[in-house]
């Protein structure tokens, strides 16, 4: 990426951060976003939902596959974050509205695990519900001022990709045929 392209992307990130905060900053979206932040921390909320689904006794293989996808995606996001080492936004007019466990921003681990949950849990919870929750999580991270928009979009792409690979691997046999569900 050229320096000019990188600068233009950073300006776009800043503009979206500022416009998101202006549009939603004084609304009930902020406490909802804070709640989502706590739910998504270290993917624990998604792991808990997968555990409850598994305990229900129905579609256990699919629930287990979904949880494996969430954990694998979260781990991949943390690994990329430690390699890239992009620091979180620090705009004076968009202060963070929630604390974070690290200074690192790229990719958003919340977005990574949520997109993975969307792929893994959609067969049981419904694709429209999971797509809506994923979109809300992505917006919440920007609204709270703890991620750039490129962090959340990249995190979602990474999470969906990892979960898709996990799901395909867990539902096919070594011969490449679909396993029985």
C-alpha cells in the first residue's frame, strides 16, 4: 500500500469514527454498545451461547462446530493483532467510551468472534438474526471509539472465513463427503 493510499484510508477511518459518534453518541445506542462490548469480551458471550445450545441436546455437532469456529477465529484475530500492532484510535473528539484489555486495535476481536458466531450459529438461530447482531457489533466498536472501521470490517472478514473453514472441515469426512449431522 502506498503512503498516499494509507493516508486516505486513515482519513476515511477518522471521518467514519467522527460521523458515527455524532449520529449515535447521545442516544441509547451507547449503553447497548457497552453491553455488547462486555458480552463479546474474549468471545465469552458467544462461547456461552454455544454451550447453552449444546446443552439443549439438539444439533450438538453443529453447536460444537460453531463454538470451535468462534474460538479459532478469536485466536486468529488475537494473533494478527499481535503481529500488526496497530494502536487504537486516539482522537480528542472521539474518546473511548469503554475500557479495553489492550492498546491494540487491528483487527477487532469482537468483530472477529461475532462474525464467526454468525457463520457457526446461523443454522440454529437464523441467518437474519445473526447478520443483524454482527452488524450491530461492528457499529458498536466504532461508536465506542475503540476501533477504526477498517478494524471491524477486517475482523468480520477474518472471523467469517475462519468459521467457514472450521464448519466445512467438521462437516466433511476424510474422503471429502458430507458427514451425517
